[in-house]
C-alpha cells in the first residue's frame, strides 16, 4: 500500500530534522519549515521516511495510507 | 464605509404574500423583521418530519449547497453526521451565524429580519441528524429579534431542543468549522488540523453538523415547499438563490437575495458612473477577502454561479460582491485588507505566520511610491510558499486575493513604480472591523 508523508502544520515547529534525514522528499522553505513531496513514498525511500517520522521532535510528520 | 459597520445594513425586498412563496424572490428576506406571529401566518409551524433522516432525500434533490462560502452539498454533511450519530448515539448541530468576514452582512441581516426561518432550519437539521444538542454561534451579541424569536418559540413549544447561544470573538477565522467547535467547547476559536472531520468527531467528540445560518433558512423552506420549488430559480447545477452583500461606488452596502446565475452586471452595475458625475468602477471583487479580483473587461459574460466564476478563477463564496470605485487606489485597498488578513492569521502554522506579514509588507510597498524591483517577485514567491501549507485555508484564500490583485492592478503597480497614483479619493472603500489591530491573544 502506497503511503504519503504529511506534516501537521500546527505541531510542526520547524526543527528541520525531516529535511536532514530525508532530503530526497523534504526541503525547507526560507523560514525553515518543511516542504514535503506530495506524491507516494517510493519503496526505496520507505525506511528513510519512517526514520524521518520517528525523528521529528514535534511528532508533526506522519505517513498516511494514500 | 467603516463607520457604517455597526448599523443595520438595508436589504432589498419585494412585497410579501403568496407571490413570494412561488418562484419569486426574495425567498428569505421580508420587508420588515417578522416576529413569530407573522412567521407562522406566512409559513405555518415548523414542518417536522417525525423521523431522523427523512429530509435528506429532499435536500439532495434540491441541490442545496452551503452558503457560508464553501458551497459543499448539504445532504452529504447531513447524511455523514446522521450516520456517525447512529453509531455514537449523539450528535450536535450548530447554526453558524458568525460571519466573521468583515464585508459580509447577510447573515446578520437574515437573523434580524427572518430569525424564525433560521431557527426552523436549525431544528429541522437537528431532527434529520438525530441531534441531542443545538447551538447558535454569533459574531455579535444576539440582537433583540433573535432573542424575541427564541422566547416566543419557547412559549409555543416549537423548538424540540433548547438553543444555546455562543458569541464568537471578532476574528476572521472564528467561523471556520474547527474553530467553531473549539470555541463552543470553551476554548479559543482557533482552527485545528483535520482529520478527523467535525462531522465525525466535533464538539465533545460528538459528530457535529455546522451549517451557515442562511443554509438553514433555505433548508426550512425546502422542508415546506419541496425540492422542485427550490430549483425553480438558479441554474440546473447550482439551484436556488443566495444572499449577497453588495458594495458599489457612492452607495451604502446592501444585502440582496439574488438568483444564482444572475449576471454580475445586474448586481454591480456596468462600471460606468452614475451619470451625475459620480465615479464608475474599475474592478470587481467577488467572494470577499478570500476572493478574487476581476478586471471589468471580463465582466460582460460573468454570472453569479461557480461554474461561470470558476472560468475566471473566482468563486461566489459567502456572496460578498464589490465594485471598486474608479477614483480609489486598488493597491491601497489591497494592502489594507491584506494587512488585516495577516494580523488575523491564527499564527499556528509556520508558513502562514511567516509568509502573510511579508506579503502584507510587500503590498504596502507597492501601494507606496517607487517600490524595489524585486518586490513583485518576492510576493509571487511568498504566495507560492504559503499556499496549501496551513491547517486551515486562510493562507490559500489570502493568496487568491493577492494574486488576482497583482494581475488586475498591474498597470497601477507600474504607475506607482514611477511615483504616480491614479486615485483621487483616499478614503478607504472596503470595510474592516473598527479597533484594528486586534490583540494576538484575543481569540475567546
């Protein structure tokens, strides 16, 4: 089942950990908030995506079944 | 115009009587406020159906959509809340009259002249979804008409559920659905991140139906006269009528009930002056401060329905329509409104919190003289950075307003860059709440 990354923009505090752990799918805007690739997470990046979700200090990043 | 904000806005109405209950308009607005006696003489008692769900099919056939701005099909919300309620054993219905958009005055007008229609609709929606609790959410302290209507209905035993009134804080986002649930739950009127939707898990975790006050008034009429009657006006895909708040040059704001599909020209004029030396219009704003600026050259074919408006990137929203007088500066108007919208960000989401004040500052620069060359590009980039990145649609609506303004007022931007401005009247045209700016903590 394909999954997509989604940020809860209220809980996100712009720590930027996701962009460090998963630069393939997450970049930071000029204020330090993540811009997440809206498409399904490719299988090769699945582990990285899970690490980014687990590593978010604000628990703002989620993987949602698409 | 700002000084008129606390006065009742006049509305256009036709003679009452049987003709009004035929296809004619207005359907919702009597000439003078109707107390319960007049309401009952015209419409009879609240037409309860006797069982939950009974009204859903009629509402579906009617094609009624939400009149609070999103134009979501009403039957789908009714059905979703009824379903979720059947599982949980309780539901809540909220009549949303918060109308926190400062230029919109239609729900305030409706609640003043036809409060019993809204209250009928609230009780009928409650019966339909099997509600155990009903609320009326208002922007201002309840007016005498609504209090009188509630008291008179209480005496007659018309309302099956007692209505709790809650006053919204005077914030732009206070009428947003998740903000309504937070406020009714005793918290600040701040939006939250969805899912879950309020129709699944809203006030006190109960499935919650939130409908705009006007939507409920239409529902009360559909319950009486049926979907065919409702569809006798409007377009085939967007049936019925809608309340609009209209701003024209040299005129007081006016609430008008318009058939959906009415040419905008009929409502806003053709842009020429009044023939007595008064100013004409230079551009139209459709859909309020989350809406879209339209150049007058597109005006000829546009009608008041989303199928037509969508072709120009616009939507009817909650029915705010403005013709900006030709003697005003569009950039000054836009900068003033976006300054307000930036101050009204809930400040919860990083992109909105950071982007909207920068966008507002950029627009203030364009509204002045001799702006920096990169300002326009900055505005485009910031607009892209905030769009779609909030928990609510505040950044998206603001960007729609800003982008359309940059296009429509493009020639004026060039004039300002050369140190000129075409305006001759500096008085603000579009209304903003008095006492701005509001404090950041003031959400309750």
